[in-house]
């Protein structure tokens, strides 16, 4: 009798758990996220976002961290392929070195979705990336307004500090920015690269240029961590917040902190949350091997474009400008609060 009572109670408890956790009870299976490193806030934020959004559409996410080691990620890919998950989400440590493992996974019938770090040398099932050229264009729009407010017209001197010159991310931002600024011939742009994306290199560039060009109106750096050393160089020259305007891109927490302190006026974010949400929106179709129709889609409120490229379906998502007026909105990943609204699959 006691065994029957306990069995009934256990069944009732399981039923209550299932009712309270429908996503867990009705899991469609596991998706493995191959994250390159957990040493920066973008990557840790991506784990939380992908886990959350995949759960919204019914999948359990398992994350494997490669600690920025190519051989580790290659080994992890082999192991995961043998587990035959529903899909793999890959942010590659090394673009070229992981391409054969994408081929191997897809040959085994496992779809591969690429997050953030675009791989164009082989086919994958969906790539979700930031619109980097568009980030540069948005920065240009904001800088146009800042210079007009400061100087009465769109004129002045801008120091642009790129990341590493071998990185397409920074080159795309530069292209978008400079192409749009061609409309303003009275703006002189000085462009210099911070090799290896090293923050100290950016600080040195700013310090040197403040001597060579003491009339710099605005500094545009291509990542928030570069803005930190730019501010240090400004302080070392006796500058106060607002003396030299500062714009950055990628939307990291340190950039938002500089806005709150008055040193930085605008941060153009890389849309981490939307990039993760896009993968979840299309996950069912990718896993069912259905066609992803090119066109315009709303991803967390952002107008995004899905195209068919040589490497497969590619969704590009623009960033957004962050200023004191909207800085506390949770949609910006730099606030480290993933959106609470659920993502729905694309029908």
C-alpha cells in the first residue's frame, strides 16, 4: 500500500513540474553552443542569450568553452558530432581551421549555425552577424549631429582609432563611416589602427595625436575597451569630460559606464541579443532542413535582412546608438540583462 501511495505522489509531483516547466517537459532536443572563450563579457553574454532564446523555442543548450584554443574546439566538434545533437551553434576560434568540422557535422546530418564570427569558406545552415558596415554608418550619423552641435556646422577634426587592420570587422566599420562622411568635406578624418586590438596601443595613438593635433574635436574608436585608454590619455592631458567628444562601437559595459560618467557621448552597439535571437527564430526550420526565405525580418525590434550567400543563409542585424537618453534600456547587452520577452519561431 505504501509503495502505491509513494508512486502516486511521485507521479503527481512530476505532473506538477511538467505543468510548471512546459519548455523543459516538451524539449525538442539539445543544441550545442561552441563558444570560443569566456574571458570577455560579450562571450559570457552570448551564452546566456543563446540559452535563453533557444529555451523559448523548445531546445536545451549545452555550452562548450574552447578557452581560445583551436585544437580544443576541433576536438569538441568531433565529440559533439558523435553525440548527434539537433544542431550546433559555432563561434569559431579560428575561421579556417574549423571549416572542415562544419563540413563533417553537416555530412553527418547535423545542421551548423554560425554565431557572430562569419565563415565564408564553406557552407553552413545559417549565419547571424552584426551589420558592421551599418555600425559605421550609424556612427557617422551620430558624429554628424555631435559636430554640428559643437561647431555650429558639420566640420572639425576627427581621430578614428581602428582595431587590428587585418580584421574585417573594423575595416567594415571604417568603410561605413568614411563613405557616409564623404558628404561633409569640412570634416578631416585621421585614421590609425590599434594593432591586435590592444588597448594600450589605442591609448598611445590618442596621446600622440593630442600633441600633433591639439584641435581634435572628436575621437571615434572601434571598440569600447579602446575608449577606456583613450579617456586615460585625455585625462593625462588635463582634459575634462566633454572637452573632446568620444564615440565608440560594440556596446560593452565599459562603454556604457563611460557614457554615464560623461566621457563618452555615443556607443553604437553590436546587437548581441538580436544576433542570438535570430538563431532561435529560425532553429526549427534549420533543423527541419526547410528553406529560409530571403527578405526582411524584425529581430527584437531591429529591421534585419536575410540573404542567400555562397556560404548559405545569412542574417545581418544592424546595431543601435546608445546615449544618455536611452542607456538604461535592457535591450542593450552592455547592461547585462537579457530581454525577458520570449522569441517565437518564424512560421
